[in-house]
């Protein structure tokens, strides 16, 4: 049980009364997901998936199909995709934290009249810190314009239009009619998912309890937004850096950032919270931290907030002869994995560094290294859980660079 000081208790009481008398109340996204799942089966305004895979053309195509169909079937209200739910029994199993703020760029690139997309990571108490539920919110332009594929992707042709028929997204060629049929029911679900004083306070206490080993703190912006964050602090070259960083916006129950390995620099202003994320890359024992992305959360007077991001990554450059040397060594390790042979000695060390090596080679002009990086995934999962986690991290970096 967490004991609060008199000052902290006073703050939470003041916050509670303040929220109570504000006119605008935010939606608690965790409660929204529960209310959506209460409908049991998918329907024309929401769908649920066990996972998303945006790392290949098939996964991207299926995601775009669902976005297109939900947008066309819900021209005047939000539609939703819930990620991390088992279809057979509605069990919430969760997915990895997904921090790709450039997902709107993917939608814009492939869809005509694209809706506004938001992907949010929603924590649930029974899931581990590494797992969340993904919530994709889809907001059409509200002008009844038809959303369609702009160009070919996977087996879907440019110009294709998709609509929801019950719980299925189907292609439509004739009799395409955009009409609003779900506005009232979605509005009712969102209304019953609004935040309350109890939800806010419970979620603050829950965050403090779950992150007690990493110096949890809270920040209040514009006398309304409650942002909790935690991290393992260390100092280097006169600066404070944090690892194991966890940041949540309590009002909406959204996990804004989570990093298990990378270093993070944090700056807090009167009306903003800024993050500079570093990634660990290198060859063999020569690893360094490189700036990857700046994320800034600005809180405004009209009880809104904006998240902006900028990728600042500059690929490390290495001597081509050195890269070829390590590239061939890692290819030999990969070949042994494909032949189901046991790795011995230094080969297991090379295995851990293999994802970083392939990414660096690709960023230095080795085009075939990208194919290797994608193909090695299932083998790393079999041979080493740590190497597999490192692979997921390197694919995350690559995805950010692509969408940017």
C-alpha cells in the first residue's frame, strides 16, 4: 500500500473537485474497450484482432482494408479496431507496445479520402508492463466522401472500395452508398466511457504501485491533465538519462511511451512534456546510443493536447570492409540456424548482435541485408528470446524511418 504525504493527499482532493465541475470530460479508453467488447461480436463500427503485422505487405494491406471499410460505413462517427483480443472467447491477451506515430502517413499514402487515424496503447491491470491493448480510432472526414485504395498493395488493386457488412469487410463495386447508421449507438458507448474522479484517482494509485521500483512521479498540466511517469535514472556527461521509462496520460488511460532498453532524455516545461529517445546500435562490442526521435506533448487552454514527433536519427557509418567481415560472419550463423544446427561459443554472441548488424548494413547500402533482417525473425524466436526482442526493437526503428 502506498502512503501519500499531506501535500499529495491535498493535491488529489483538489484535482477531484476540479474535474467534477469541468464541463468537458475525457473518454477513459480502457473503459471504452470494455464497452466495445461487451457487444461480443464485431459489427459495422468496430472490429477486434489478435495482432497487427505492419512489417509486411500482407499485414499492411489487411489493416488498410479494415480502415477503409470502417471509414466508409461510419461517415459521421468514430469507428474502432481493438488489437490484442482473442476472437474465440473475447479474452484480452494484449500485444507489444506500439509507438509508431507515423501510422497516419501509411494511411495517407495508400488511401484516397483517408480518415484520421490514432493508434493508442491502453494498459490493463492483468497484463504485464510489456503488454497493452492497441486501440485504433478511425474518424472519417464527415463529408460522405468514399475512401478507396489509392494504389495496389498485396492482392488488392488500386481503386478498390471496402464496406462493412455486419462483422466482415467486403469489397464493393456496385451500389456503393455511404450512409450513417451507427452514430447514435457509438455516441452512447462513448458517453458511458467517460472518465470519472474514481477512475482518475484509481489509475494514479495503480501507476504508482506498478512502477514503485522506478521512482514514479506525476505532473499536472493546465490544472487538468495528469501525466504519470517513471524511469531508472542515471547521469552521464552532466545530463540525466532514464531507462525502463513508462509514461501514461491518466485522464484517458493511455500509455504514451514505454521503453525497456533504450535511454531517454526528458524535459518538462510549464505546458509541455518532451522526450528524446536514443537507440543502442553498433558492431560487436562497439555500441553507442544514437538519437532516434523527439516527441513533444503540448497541453492547451481548451482542454486538449497535441503530440508531435520528429525523427532525428542519423545512421551510423562504418567502413565497408569491416561491415563485409561481420556481415559474412553473421550470415554463417544464420545459415546454421536455418539448418537447425546448434550454435557454440562466439556464435551465440554474434546471434545477439545479429539484428543490429543487419540493420546497420542495410543503412550503409547493403540492400540484401533488409531481406535477411526480415527472414531471420522466426529463427531468432526459436534460438534466443533476448535476440528476438532485439530484433523487434530494430524493426521498430526501421518502421519509423520508413513512415517518416
